[in-house]
């Protein structure tokens, strides 16, 4: 391969150059110097290495602006890395050219999460006080943590509830700091968590109510490479997938075409 002989550090610098050409349409040696702190000589070597490999759509040097400009139909040398950290590439042009809404960070108590994890690792039940957003109650209950998951915005805990005698999802930040967090060994095996072990493959298509041009735009936006966009997740997380992608909203841009269920293999 054309990058196999490169050391890791230089390969990372070439990936950065590639992203600059793809997202900003330009790059020069100062980009490497400012980002990685390399010397002018090293930046020149990196640029040479990139240009030697960019034979399909080589960047063009603009003498007036003293920078390299991407070809009209720039082809990325690292397409697998192209969509990582793209905001950082653009934002480095300055805050006058880029801004974004601040995120409302959802914090979790590190002490509580670590105790939940240890209980899971040591096959223990743990006593918590969980604040329900439905009833507002926060009475003590015993759970057996079995896994963690993220819906892209917050952390979820998968656990068997001895109170409800079923697996449920818990938000660690809703576990009260007044919880005893006492633990006890699990004396019997937990039942199988069918919803966690079952995989769902959700096939998405543009919303049927959209026009052809709108559907084409949606396909470009979400990077469709086939007739449907296939997303794989656990059955237990399917609800969060619908909510995160807005599939249940009237202004949704995507809808389900079909859903495949992959049952867990019996042991």
C-alpha cells in the first residue's frame, strides 16, 4: 500500500493535510507547522510525500496566495478518515468563520459509575436510589449491572431490576448520591437478556413524502451507497435509535424501509 512505509506520526500529518484539502479546499506547510509543531523542513517533506501520492487529483499551487488549492474534484487519499474531526479542520480558520451551539453536557457521578462497573465486573447486585422521571419516586432498589451503552448524548446502564424482575435501562446521573451503594453477591445466574443479545438491522430510506430532488439530497447528506442505509444496533437500544434520528417526528427526513432481527445464538 502507498502508506505502509510511513511512520505513524507522518501518516497522521498526511491525513490532516488530506482533510484540509477536502474540507477547506486549501493547505500549506504552515498548517502542519502550527498543528504539529514540526520544522519547516519536515513540513516540506510531508507535503512532498502527499503530492507524490496524490496523482489522481493533485493539488495546484497558487503563487498569488502562496498556498496549495485542492483540485475541483478532489479525491481523498484517506476516505476512511475523512469525516473524523471535520469540525476542527474548519474551525481552525477562526471563530469569525465557524461557530456552533454549545452542548448541554450531561454529567455522571464518577464515583457512582465506578461502583456500578465494579459491581458488574464482580457479579454483584448493588442497592441504588433511582429518581424516576415518570413518578418522581426514588425509593431504594437492588439491581445487577450488566452493561453500559451510549445513545450519542448520554450514558445508559443496562441492569436487571430485582424489584421489577426484568432488565431495564437506567441513567447513572439519576442515581441519587444518597444511595447506599451496598453490594451483595449474586447467588444465582441472571436470566438471559434477550433484548440486549438480539441485534436489529434497521434499513433506512428517505421519507416517502419528499420529492425526488429532496430524496437525492437526503441520500447525499447521509452518505447512502446502496438503496437503503443499514444501521445495526441492539434491540434494547432500538428506541433510542428512533429518537436520536427523529424517525418518530413529523418532519423526519428518514424512515424505516425494513428491519431485520438477528436472534442470539443459543449456547
